[in-house]
C-alpha cells in the first residue's frame, strides 16, 4: 500500500456511507496525515448514493464468503489461504499479510480533527451529511468537504492543531496497532472448552491456549469480580434484569388490605313496592 501511495500523485476512493468504517474522523485523520507525510498531491473520497453503493469490492467479498461455506475455519490464519484461492477463474486475489504494519490512526483523530472549523461560520463539520472529502498538498491543514456531490466548490474546514514546525507535536507519532490477539476470559474459557471436546482439532489448540486476556475494568458486580470491557455491557444488562426481577418480587410480596365493598341501601319506597 505504501508503494502504491508513493507512486501515485492523485488518489480517489469510493465507498458506501457506513459511519463506523468510512465516514468518520479517523478516515479524515488518515488523509490529513498522509497528505503531510507522503509525496501525494491530492486525496479524494467520494461517498456513493445510498442504495447505489454496490461495487467490485462487494462481489469480491461475496466470492470469499461463498468459498468459506465449503471450508472449515479453525484459525484466523486460514483466511489468508481461503481468500487467495477463493476465485476459481481468472486472476486470483492477491492477499498481503499486514503483519506489524497496521497503524492506529484513531489516536490521531483528536489531534487532526478536534479543532476543525469553517473559517467564516466557525461551524464544525457535519460528518453524517458529507458526500465528498478532499485534502491537498497545497493546504495540508484544511479538510475540504462537499455536502452534495453536485456542488461546485468545496467547503474548507481549517485545523489549527499540529503545525508543521512543531517537532514535539503528537501528530508526528503514529503508534502501531496491538499485534497480539486478546479476548475476554469468558470467551477464552468457551474456546478452551471447544478444544477439550475436540470441536477444534488438536493442531490449533496452541493458538487458543496462548491467547492473551483483555485488561479488566472494575465494575460493581453482584459477585465482586472484575470483568473485561467486552463483558461490561453484558454484566450491566444482567444486573438491570435481576434488579427489575427483585423489584417485581418485592411488589408481589406486599400485602394489601382489600377495600370493603360498598352496599347500596335501598330506599323505603323500593321495599314497599316489593
């Protein structure tokens, strides 16, 4: 990927509007960092119209998923071989193992995008509305946006953080992603149980036995046990359900004295008629 970036001067990306993957501050920080640190003149990212986002990448994923239906996957490393051999006709997919080369751009998002302001209105970018992102070498501290693809001009948002002459700036440091795989204790226990029952073949047991546990956080649980971040939501939901169940039991156990039935007295005229 780095070789491609070095050889290309203008890059264009197309994607759907998924906020968690494509339309967020992390992507903007990635482009702002690349335009400052690599010999690239311009990067443009176009978000396709909702309902019309199917592209060649979707067909590639479909081919890989279809091939996975007829294969038993017991280890993440098996996906390398499966993806590279999924296409049966034509040129096969080229898979690049990014061992130790994945960088954590999430840590740079606050530095690059925290103070993005439009110079005239002083407004922040509306991330959900944007349809085109553009950065260029001539203005490395400006994120250009379009809220409609047919707009004639871009709306500039200037970042006042991370000046080029600040050698101690946090933007100069790009930490790598953690290379080790981590899971919660509950998930690892389930995986080890599958190993003990030979649901997972013996050849893969060492991988799951050596999995590192996630760091635990202190959460008030009924048993007083610290849980991992991935289990925190589950613990909170269970505690809420148990609390609501206790409240129902208490309310059901309360004794209430029934109200005496009111008896209507008949008038003397009604009695004389009988």
